[in-house]
C-alpha cells in the first residue's frame, strides 16, 4: 500500500495555470494604453507587436496580438549602475 503525503496530493490535484489570451478584439472606447495595462504590458510593446503605424487610430473590432508580459522594467536614473553616474557633492562650497 502506497502512502500519500499532503504535498504530493496538492501537486497532483492543483489546477493547471491559467493562460492569457494571445489576441484581443478592440471594443468601442478602448485605448492602446488601457489595453496594455489590462494585460500587464507596455503600450510600446503592443504597438510594436501589431505593427501599428498610427497609435491614435485603432478601430472597434480590430484584432490585436497580445505579447507575453515581461517582468523587466526600463532603466531609470535609480537603476543606472553607480560607475556610470558622475559623483556629486551636495552643499559643498566650490571655493
């Protein structure tokens, strides 16, 4: 008789991970920014993947490809490595 542990039961009975749609049909009133936010992607990624020439002109009923969400964020001043930032002395008298 085989023994079953709680961890093996949970691993075999948990539902499969949910997958997100790969396309989205534009609804009246939608914007690329709102669609991108809904799927956790950038507006730029949505524009690029769909080859949108004029981001201000999307139509209701238009099918958009939804790229996978990324976990990386663009570099900002706070994420630039220290070696690339010039040292600054705050409040020092230049004379």
